[in-house]
């Protein structure tokens, strides 16, 4: 398979680096990737990757409008030129992840050359662009809005109806696309997985005294669209309830102003000294920092854009054996009902604060039992070996149906 993906090279996203790296290639499949360099320091051209090849395109560093335009132009040109590599003697299929111009052309290339075409849709990008433009969270709102309108038309009018199979992020995304008229039988949900090889073994914490300070942790992006000021407000409520507490935010934002807005909110509430924002950290260091927390929180704002997602942070919290508070996002509700390892609450600072205080008062024995249930469920249901087995069957079925149609057509002739 030739896989054109939106992630830059080298990538640290586990659903690419693990799933399609050691995962699929370790089972004897042959997958080459098309990616753009993560920076100008990364060499362009053919790069080895787990015994196969990544075709790396040039990029342009810088955050200005012209730099961004050139970077995106180079990306599109590299994607389209790389599709020429998709020949019948070399590949069975083309797969495109979250790239709509490449997918539009990729479908044509696949049809002309007798290949299968798969789309991997990890996030509703067009809807996100439109919403970010309307809310003022985009770098250039008119450009982002226009991109959202164009890619939405390409996705729903051309790509989805013509793709041979579509891999989506969640059951909710599958239901939404089926509701838009896309055949349900060609939609396969692939939720985020859990890389058991990269998380440290949980270390039992010393029993925490009821009057001891509480460290609340969050791991993930701090972009304004996530509305994480709710965590600052939550901390203020927890402290007003008489519980000494601080907040650790492990991550960064695409725009520096989004991080500054969180700091400003903390200062406004008089708790600036109790909020630490680490910025982007290497994965191992980020995991280490969050593992030091007493309670982890996973707020995902309810919206048409975010409701179809599959949160990684919740799986990582459970894998680390952390007590968890999460709001009633569809996937989070499902996981917490299945594991009974955390507290699911409506969106709102008062709800988060109440759940945090309730967890802080649980006995060590009760917290240990919750931690064990969470780790066991994640290992049995969301570990990458489990997901790879399921996904492999989906690929084989899709390719088998394709071969069957091709044979039937030949027999009719």
C-alpha cells in the first residue's frame, strides 16, 4: 500500500508510527509512506522506515503567512507527484489520511491503474476549519473558512462516495457519516489505541493524607478551541472548597496567545502560582510528568467537531493507573462505563470540581481497584496488537471484495 498521510516526518503519532510501523510491517505487509519533512533540517527524498520507504517532501520553516502558503504548496505538489508511484505491479491500494486534494486525485489514479482506494479520516477537518474561522481561532479566518468550504465539498461530494473503504475515528463518526448517506458497510471505526511498550509500569503511590496538597494533571493540546479555561476555573473551585491543590498542564498550543490566555485567566483568579504549563515535551518526559499527578482530567468540549473523536489522553491516564475525571463526551462515556475506573461528569467547572473532590476522598484500596480495572480493560481492548488484528481483517475483507468484483466483471465480458 502507498500511504499518503498528513503527519510530517519523522512522526511520533502512535496511530501512524506504531500501527503502520512495527505493527503492520511486522506482520509481513508492505507499506510505503508519503510525508512532508517536519522542518527544513529533515532531508527530503527517500528515507528508510522499518524496512520500507518514506518519500519525504521538502518544507518551509517559519510562521508567517507567506511561509505557511509555501509550506502548504510544497506539500500539495509532493503529494500529487508521489501518486505517480502507485503502479499496479508495486501496490494493491492507495490510502490517504486527512488530505483532501491528494484524496481527490488519488481516487482517479486508483481507478485508472486498477488499485483500491482507502480514505483514513481521523478528524472532521472541514468542519473544524469552518468553526475555527467563525470563532476567530484561525491564523487567517477568511482563508481557513474558504479551505473548509472547499474541502467539505470535496469530501462529501467526491471522496467519500467513491472511496472503496473508509476508516474513521469512532463509532460516532461512522454514525454521522452514515447519516449523510455514506454506505455503513464501507465504514470501519478505528479508535485510538494504547501503546503498552512506551508507558512505564504504574508505581504504587504512597497513601495520600486527606489534608495533603492535590496535584491535578492534564496532558494534551492547549489550543483555544479546547476551551481549557474550564480547568483554571475548576482549580479555583477546588481551592475555594478548602482543598489545597495545583494544576499541571502538560502540552502546548499552536498559537502562543492561547497559552497566554490560560495564564491570564489563572492570574485573574489569583491562582497563577498554582498553575504550571510545561509546553511541548518529548513523549517520555510528558508521560513521566503526568504520572506524578494525583488525579488526571480529560475535558473534551461537546461539539459536532469533537464528539466524533477518540481521545488518547484518557487511555494513557488509565494505562498509568491514574484516577480520572472526564466529561460526557461519547467515547469517554463508553470507556468509563466499561471500565468503572473514573468519574464521568457533565461539562462545567462545578461538575469537574465536585468529581475531583469526591475522588480525592476515596480510600487507597478503592483507587487501586479502579486503577486495576482501567489498565486491564485498556490492555484487552485498546492495545495496538488487538487493534492491528481487527484492522488487518478489515483490509483483507476490502481487498477480497475488490478482487471478487474484478473477477466477476471479467467473467461477464
